[in-house]
C-alpha cells in the first residue's frame, strides 16, 4: 500500500511542534519503519526539505514568485493579505497553510478519495524538473497548480517549503541519521559513516532497510556517486599553519573558483559541484580534458575551476558563476568564458579508496593520473619566509591565498578539520551605515535581521547601498538592533523597513563585484558584520569613492573579463 503524503506532512508537523529529541526520533523512526522500501528515499529527502536526493542532477527550477503567484491564483487572496500573513509567520509554508485554510474558494473536491501519495509527489517533482526549454514556465506552473490543487493545507505547507528550497525544517541530517539507526536497529556510527561515504542519508536509509548492517558495513566509494567533501579551517597566517602542523607542511595555492569532483569510468566523465550536484552539462570542456587526460580507467579526483582571461589570469568569481546558471538557448551563442582546472586530490582509483592513504602519496598518485592537467602549485616547507614568499606569489598571480595541508593527513570526507587550513589575507574592512532592514525567517522572524549596508557618497552626502547581510550578529545584538532600527524607521513595506542612516557597522567581505543591483554599480561578496561601531556616526563611514578604489585595486592583481 502506498503511504499518503499527508502522513509525511503530519509527521513533519509533529516534529516541528516537539522539543524532545527522543520523541522526535521515536516518531521519525516509527514512520520510516512503516514505509515501503521504495518510499524511503523520497520520504527522507522530503522530510529534510529536498525534492530529490542530495546529489541528484534534478532541479525543480521553481521561483518564489511563481509559487506565491500560484497560491494567490488558487485562493484568490490579494498580495497585501498574503504579505501580511507571510510577515507574521516568517515562513512561506506556514503562510500557505493559513491562507489555504482560510480561503473560501472551493478547491478540487474528492481530496479524500484521491489522497496524494509520497511516490506521486516525487513523480510530480520529477515531471516539474524535467520540464525545461521553450514555454517551460507555463508548463511548470500548470504542474504546480495541479499538485497544489490536490493538496490539503498541511500538505501544501510542506510542498511549498520543498519548492522554495533552502527553507530548513528543524529535523536536520544529523537527527535523520539517528532516526534511521533507530528504525532499522543499526549502530549510529555505521549509519553516520556510511552516510558520509555515500553522500546521502536517503540512500543509506534504503540500504539499512533492504541490506541491514551487513550491507552498510561494506559500502565504499562508487564512481558517479559523489563523496562528501573534506573542508578546511581558517588560519590567520602561515606561521600559525606551520605551528598547527608541527613545523613542516605542504602549501598549495588557494584558487578562488568552484570546487569540482570529477568521476571517470572508461570514457564516461561526470562532474559534481561542492554541493554534490551533478554539473556535468555546464562544463563540457572540463569533461573533455578529463576524458582525454586522466589515465586511470576508473577514478575520482578533486580540483578547482577558475575563470581566466586570454593570458590565463584569474578573473572575478562572478563570471564563473554564470556558467552554472541555466543555459538558455540564447546564451549558447554568447562567447564562453574560458575555464581552467587545477587538480588537488585523488580519492579513488581503479576500485580502491584512497582516503586512508596519506597526502604525499595521494599527491603522487594524482601526478601519475592527471596527464597534462595542471596540479595546484605546491611547496613543502618548514620555513616561514619561504611560505610567506609563496603566499605573496599566489596573491600576485591573482589567487586567493594558500591552503596548508598536513603531511600525514588522510582524506576525511565531510569533516572540517585542522589538517587542511586556509590562509586568506582579507581585504580591509569597511565601516558602513545601515539604511534598511528586512525581517528574518524561522527563528528570526519578528527580528530585523537582514541589513542593507551603505557607503557615503562624498560628493552628494547620499548613502548608497553596496551590500546586504544577515551574518555576524548574535541573537542579543539582533534584538537590540531591531529596537534601534524601529525607532528610526521611515517606511515599512513588504517586510522591508527603511530607516534614517544612523547605525555604523564594520563589515568584512571577500570581494567587491560589479553589480547592476545597486545604484553605485558595485556589491560586496560575502559581507558579514564584524562589529557594531557605536563610536562612529554616519559621517565617519567609509565613502563610495573608497569602495570604488578597493574595487579597482582588485584588478591590479586579477585579470579582467571583457564583457
Ligand atoms: P573555503 O570555501 O573558504 O572553506 O575554502 C576551501 C575551498 O577552497 C575548497 O572547498 C576548494 O573549493 C577551494 N580550494 C582552492 N584551492 C584549493 C586547494 N589547493 N586545495 C583544496 N581546496 C582548494
């Protein structure tokens, strides 16, 4: 018998309402236990707020504008009412539920006889994801309308959350691992480790049911199933990295691009992104050079792709990102941005996992298998001066900094340890003024937690936004900030409160990008507040002219993309 989607929605509702971890695990484990094997992976993914498995190439490609438009169309409510409910709940799913419950529009009948099942919902998601190309927007809308039309308010709540990816439910992956362990009586450590290796807890849950402990204990790497990435912690400088790594370490250039995991078997190559999404189609030339160069018949390698100019100099990150946006028919004619791949690790070769092989041997194997593909520039040293010179060399060549890799280190999928350290000299922080703020989501709803940051135009005195951030402040600071901003509010519209420029904050960021979004034409990338500058008044804030100066300085090191 197929399990109705409603049972899943009701479970999510209960999980959200309870604070007891034990009870949550109990509920989830019972639910998983009652499912048919083929329902397990879709259910696990959906409870975690995802339409598909973590590394699925499928993408719903549905925007908030489309979904909210659809809800208004189905229910006939006006934008204003919708926005009000939305700002009260702070969550798109809950707002949808409330609106559907209160709307008097007669919805499709026979909800009861025709209950949506978990598998039907998954099939609809697949259909939506497969709808691409000319006229796909209308067809997608139609499919969403049909799906939402069949859903009860509580079902719609969770469907909408899944549509608008990124809305987190409280039940995260760690808890899901515990629930799977409990449901199928497998030691938690085994579930955690195999989930790390497989890269997706949904698939592990299915195996736990169908193959039990024996199956999970055997799980290893498989080509075309992405591996969770090893991550790095930050080090302030090369001295700290050398100290941390006991005096001698490998330094590599840190390239500011996109991390890729390349899987090869015979002539077939697939590439996965940092988030383990299949991006093979966006990167034909990377596939081509991998196919031509990688010696091993079967291998998993890692590298970083950067965008370059004619002279192979790195160009700003934003140009690279364009490659991953949806490929529209029109864009095929546009000149492709040249890419360059640098390999830095090898995790698997010809049936053998290399995660327990120390870094120097992996690097050796990488050299042997990379063909003509360049490896990341690397030195091994115990000397501060040599490391500092190497850092300068990396920065002068337009790269982001260095990675320090411990010599005896193994590859630990999914962990952010100290055996890899990143050293990134940052751009100088800016003192900026908050000119508007938006209410947050979830726990932060009711708090003004997303801030528009502006620099002063020295010529006109106007404050011009250069970025937006919700990062850096503690809860207590956000609450206090909310009070202060409300006191100086000038306008409050659609959850955005415009204020008189009064509060100065110190802001760190990684890069200044060209951006049409703001009047000044520039935007800070990865802005985060590092301090509230109560000691400063807006007239002390940094100027737009200074922002422009830093923006220009970046290009003294980086190449330029002629667009
Ligand atoms: P972060 O994203 O700031 O945590 O820095 C780690 C990221 O740096 C990795 O995920 C890679 O995408 C990137 N990276 C650039 N160069 C290297 C390198 N030589 N070794 C490892 N990662 C690198």
